[in-house]
C-alpha cells in the first residue's frame, strides 16, 4: 500500500477499509487475518480526500442493500466533504462488495466504485454542504440514522434516510477543526446523543437532544502536554479514548505520544510507550477492542507514510 495520511478508515468484519487521504484517491482493504492489502478503487479525480468524512449506512435512498445481499459481504458507504483550495467538497456513495470474496459471486454494475448520490425518480444530484477538509462527522441518533457533522462552531444534523438537513446549531464554545469527535453510547435517555470533542486546550462532552433539537456541552479536563496539538488519530475502546500523535498549532512539530482518557474517571494518562515515528494525521481503528491499528500519517517532511502499526489494547490499558 502507498503512503497515506488524513485518511478515513471503516471496519467491515475482518477488513479495514482505507479510503483516500492527503493527495491520495486510492482505496484499499486490509484483511486483519490474512495480513494483506487489496486495491478497491479510486476516488474521482476532482474529489478532495484530505479530512473528508466517510460513514457506513446501508439504507441511503435507493442505494440500499437488497435482502439477498445481506450475506456479510456488502455494505454502503457515504463520503462527503474534503473541500480545500480549488478542490470542491464532494458527495459520493459506494456499494462495497468485499474484494476478499474469491467466489464467483456476480456483483452489480458500479459496485466498488464511488458514484454521485442522486434522487431515484429524477436522477437529480444530491449534494451536502461544502464541508472543509477540517470537518468531522459520525453516525448517531436513537435509530442510528443521523449523520452529525462538526465544523467551526457548528453542528449539522442530517437524516440519512432522506438526506435532508434536520438542523444547524451554532453554539459550540470555540471553533473546531482537525479535532477529535467520537460518538459515545447512550445513557438512560435514548434521545440524548453524547460525543467526545477535543482540540488544543478545549475538551468537551457534547450532548445533542434529538427530541428538542438542543445542543449542550460540558467542559472536561485537558492534559497540559496535549493542549497545543491537533490532527491526532483517535479511537474509543470501551470507556476510554485513545489519542495518538498530532501536530502543534504554531509550528510543524509532530507528536509520537499516546494519551488515554477515562470517560468514567474523567482523567488523562500519558502512555509509557510512544510511537517510534512522530506522526500527524494517522487513522486509528479497532476491529475487536483487543488491538488498535495505526494507519498512515505525515512526518515532519510532510510526506505520507506507508506505516501500519498494531498495538495490544490490554498492554496499553494495563498502565492505568
């Protein structure tokens, strides 16, 4: 696999899909058991794929999976955003069929290709807002059908069943860009969606009440040595948030430290085991909570790195 940074990764069974990245439109699948990569497709030439957003949602308009496709080999992906300089934001969808399926299964046209999202009856293009490359997005909602996009001080809520905007709420306490945004499990009230945000010296527990269309936030502590960083990789493992690397806001310094935040205790810990490389824009994913994959990243030279580390989760969390 070629070097990549600021990519989007999606877990699909034993696969990790690596979808675009800084100046890279290539998409690959890494098989966690077979320990190999297979090429999937390329993004369209003009689609900007640095800091874009990719989510899995199998019921996007007429792109839904057929009942006979529910064999664990297919899913539907939505890719949006990435706007920077002269390259516009994109709104694309892909029906993915596992490239590791070595049977003679017949797949439909346009499978494993990024195509424009359209209305079924009119074939009219559907485009979401021009999201900057620094935006973040994730699925949430009591029915799992809401795309929550965060950029600057704004949170957009999009119903992916209809691809319609439900609300735009602009009451975050600071501008967020290249930040960490992670959805958290619901508490007792399924209408309240929780998110963990961090950027520089601002760490928040953000709550979106989808019944009343209200966003509230609560400040969380920040560890001093992390307070000048952004552009880190991040993942949630049970009740802990793991952050890796990043870059400072005032210089080109890259980080190699690993930080752990306990959602239960609301405390930070700096790991005893830093990375061997200083990286910004790496992607963190976990397929089974027993290991964390660290994919790609950008070194001080701004070159995309073809790295793929695996960290044992038990070893990492045993330091607490």
